[in-house]
C-alpha cells in the first residue's frame, strides 16, 4: 500500500484522484486546500489528515519524512510515496517542487505547467531529487482514441488527414471571478479546457508545423493547427451561446465533436475510469512523464501569445459566431 498526499482537495478534479487512489488499493494520508469544503474526503479516506494552512501541511509532511528517515515510524508505515496535485494551473510548478522536496514521486493534473521552459527546469529538479514527475494525460488511455491512433499508424504514411474539432463546455459568470478567468493563472481558454485535446492530437499526428489563431477572447478560441499528418480546424468555447441550436434545445450545456475526413469519432463516454487507469499505469512504472506533455504545453503557450489574424484562411465555421462582451466589462 502506497501513501499519498493531495494538494488541491476542494477542486473539481480532486475526487477523481481520491477515487483512483482508493481503487488502486492505496491510502490518502494527508490533504491540503485553502478551502475547507472537502467533505467528499469522507467518502474515500475519513482518516486522512486535512489542512487549510500550507505551513501546517508542510510541517506534517516534513515530520512524516523525518520519522521515516529515522526509522521511528510504526511498523508498516513507510512515510510518503506520492504527492498528487489538483491545484490551479499557475501553482503546479511550485507544488511539484514541494512534492519532490518531500521525497515523493509527483502526479500532476494537466497542464503540468504553463510554459515550455518550466518543463526543462522541472526535469532538472527531478534529477536532483531522484524522484519522478507524472502528468495525467488520460485521453491517451481512452479506448476510442487508442483505436484511432492505431488506425492512423496503419494508414499510408503520406496520408494527411483533415480534422475539425469543437469543444464547448458552458461556464457561468463565476468562471471569470475565479482563477480560471485570469489568463495569467489559467493560461486562458485554450489551456484550461483544450490542453488535453491538443495533447491527443500531437500524440496521434506528430509534430506541429503551423499554429494560426483566428479568434481569441475571454470565452473562446479558434484556430488552425498543422501537424505532420493532419490539418486541424478547431473551436473551443465556454459560452453557452455558441452551442449548436439543436444541442441547446435539448438543455445540454456541453458539446464535443471530432471529425476526421468528415467522419465523426465517438468518444463521449468512457471517461469515468481514466484517472484510475492513469494511476494503475503510474504505479506500474508506465505513467506519462512531463516530457510527454511538452508538445501540448508548447501549443497552448504559442496560442496564448499569438496575435489573432481574424477570419482569414482556413478557419473553423464556428469562429463566425457572434462575439460576446465580457460579462463584467473587462477587456
């Protein structure tokens, strides 16, 4: 049984990590979050120590490590093996370093960092600590995506695929007040809701040869990505007004579509166990390392820093949807 600590226990994604730790037969011994709405912990690990002050959490972890080093822990207690990180994007780098200093391997939600050069620095920190950093890239484990990758690899190497990607996940005004609405903290819409799609595309279709941004605002981003084996038009949005009419009419607030050569790739289901599957891979020494995330981090970094060209060239049709003013009047 491995011992886990969790940083970011009150967030949306944290329960998936708790479930993955439980499902793989391991134990969450300590958790930290600045917010105390973490009753969900009782469903998985009611004996877990919980902290809302970073200093006290750090002290607790430090004591466990020191006791393990001195051999003073009770029989069967081996200190701390893993630190799982579910915090806001801009804090990942710092919290990863905390985990390494604690003598643990680290499992971090995507994006592992906001900038490509941060990966270089963390890889150096890995070598210094002798520990490993893993990134959750769960779409690479989705059966439909694995099948797609196999189909692409079996196709003629000269074949270049035409792809359209749409992902709309509606968010209310709370989004802009939270860290997610601050591009300095979240990385913007492309990073916050799209990084796993970009990772999936790069994993299947290879290196990026062109990255053009057509539209980039507070609530959407549209552009064109050219990979070694694919041409991709994409549209990502958090605005419910951009949903297709037939989807909005059903009351749904999320829409996901991936078409390759005008054929839909169905991967709407099968997400519930992907974090558990990711943990199984990591525990078996087969997890995705931070170098695996480099391409997607480079893509979102370049999108974030690009100057949008407007509706020119090969843009996604959804990019023509009427632009919305920021709900709080911000620019």
